[in-house]
């Protein structure tokens, strides 16, 4: 009886094909902006351009971060808490804060109005205190503004959203941003 030696590549010749299929599936899923993740070394250099910041609450902050994180012109997203009165909230002790995403963006590439369009199309603004299976005060819908122009744009966009359905009320709040508290490091992508 002769012993036959095989190389590890002979044992599983389909492994490269499996890897190719895996990457192909990841590419297909990442084509949907809700599945994308911004890779730090692919963030454009914006040192010569001033960035703006927007903060939105539209349900679970991880989902919100995924929605905004892949948009051209969005440089960085940070998940956290806003809209409440508790100082230094934490994931297990939010108080009356909402889970939110802070979006740093280049206004020469994407505008606040365009971010509002993404906000409205990415959740159900008519659902009270939650989104889908995530129910609770921390999942409410809020547009946080940094000034009168943002407040005006947010109000106009909310009125436009309300005209889409007269049978239910848009429950999204528009509030002046107080303090945004970044979530704990384990919650950041």
C-alpha cells in the first residue's frame, strides 16, 4: 500500500472560488447604502475645507450610522446620545436622551437639505417612540439643528413629508441641538 501525499491546495480546490463568491456577495450587499461601512483610510482629506456637523435621531444609532456613513461628502459619523437632560448618558443609562448619529460632512459635496432627504427616506417618521422592532423613547425621530437656516430647512422638509400622507401625523421633532454625547467606544464603528 502506497501513501499518497496531498498539498493543502489539493484538499480544498474550491476555497478560492468560495472566497470570490463571498466577496461578490459582500459587494452586492454593500451596493445598498444601508450596508456600507466607511473605511478610515478612504476618508478624503478635508483639511483645506471647513466641515459642517448635523445630528439626527431615527431609531437605533447603528442603523442610522450605516445610512449616513456611505454618502459621498460624509467624512465621519459618530454614534451617541442627544436631546435629553441627563449629563453623561451611557448605553445602559440613557435617561431621556435619544440614540443619535452625528454626521460630519463637506458642504461642497453634500448639503444639509440632501442629508434631510436621506433622513426622511431612511425611517418611518410617523411611528411614535420607535422604529420597527426597536420601541422606546430612545428610538424617537428627531432632527437636531444648529441654527435658524437648518431649522427652516428642517421645518420645510417636515411639511413636505407630511403632505405625503394626510391620514397619519409625522411625529418627528425638530429641536435645537444641545449637547451631543458620543457613545462608548465599543459602539463606534
